[in-house]
C-alpha cells in the first residue's frame, strides 16, 4: 500500500514507519522540511499540504500532535496542544476528501484522555466522554475527521493509551529515577493508567489498516490497565530496585502545575473493539511488557 503518515518522526511514528516498510509498504511522510522524494511538504498553521489531487494514496495515518507531557502547561502550551491536533487533522481530512481517488482508510490518533478522570469505572469505546481540557481537545480532534468520513473514507480514531518505550515518552523519563532507587508513586497511587507496549501499538495500527469492520473510536491500550502503585511496584521489580517513595498531590501541583491533574487522573479503559475483532496482544500484562522492553537495555 501507499501509506501517508503525519508525525512520522515521533516516538510512535518512527517505530510504525520501520514496521510498515518491513512489510513492503511505501511510506509517504508529511513534513515541514522536505529532504526525501517520498516527503510531502505541509504546514498546518498555514493551511498548506502539497498533495496533488491525483495522488494515489491507499491509507492515511495521522499521528501529529504536540507532546502534552513536555513543558509546563500555560495558555500558550495549551493552545499548541489543541492547534497541533485540530489544525493538522482538519487539513488532512479536507485534503484527502478532495482527492480524485480518496484513500480507503484514515487512522487518526486521539487519546485515552477522551474519557477523563473516571476512577475505577471500566471504560469501552461506547462510553461517554468525561470533563476537562484534554477531554475537550480529544472530542474536537475526533470530530475534525468528519470531512474524510463524509467522502466515504473509513475513519478510525485511535484512543491511544500511555505508550511504553525506553526510547521516549514517560518510561524513558522515569527510568533514571527508578534505576537510582528513587522511583515513586504519584498521589495516592490508586489512579488507573491505560498503557500499551509500543510493539503492540504498532501491530494494532497495522491490524486496523486491514480490518474494514473497525471504524469510529478504537481504544488502543492493553486489556489490563494498572494503577499507578502497581506500575511503580512492577517497574521497580523489573529493574531490581526499591521504590518506597510517594509524591503527594500538592508537591506534584508545585512541580507540574495544571499538568499534575492529568498525572493523577484515573482512566481504566480496555480495548473492546480490538479484542472483539480478534487482535492478540503480545504483551497484555505489564510485567512481561516491561521485561521485554528493559531486559536488554542499558
């Protein structure tokens, strides 16, 4: 297939590009700095996407978006979080809808944050959204795919959980502290985290490309969400280090500001659509997933 990808240089995108190329797919990447024949220039802030109407694209995977965990949240940061998702997705949706031969499928990233802080409630794709900034962003993000859907393109919105990889994201940031024996749980530690090993994420995306019955929201996370305390305990055990500390909520507020609310938010989602369609996770359990990721790392 000819697959167009935004966010190809990010943690998820780079792993996905490697995987799909190994499957003999041709990958076209949206970029602001064109250096390769298969690069396509775009600038969401300017509404520019240099994709000719005659382009032959079989599938589109939209992963672009500002990293929510980097930097302190303020008005400018929140504006970038929203605009990087909404503007880019809207531009892609409009552009591919207008192609002479629209692609068969658009897989567009969303987030497990769609559900908000829901305590111990078990969440599937049919459940209503919660409340909060990331909830509002996720709702608008998903709604922005409507031009593609109206053009007859199969659209699946990927509500991606916390991605685990030693190459980036939250796990990379946590590892130095846990390896030093000063790992800590956050707040009460009872809040649930919907996580996924990056290997399973990549294979789930490839699975979605080829399963026409899967459309609409799709939770892309392990079937076994863990509490923050469980995650802390298991990560410490995998590394052979103690983790006796706890960072109280007021301290997190001082350190991270508004972002601390997301760190303490509890989302216990399961991938009902993927499981019902027959997708098999390689690493459905946290301990096995962390061993896979970390046993051969430095």
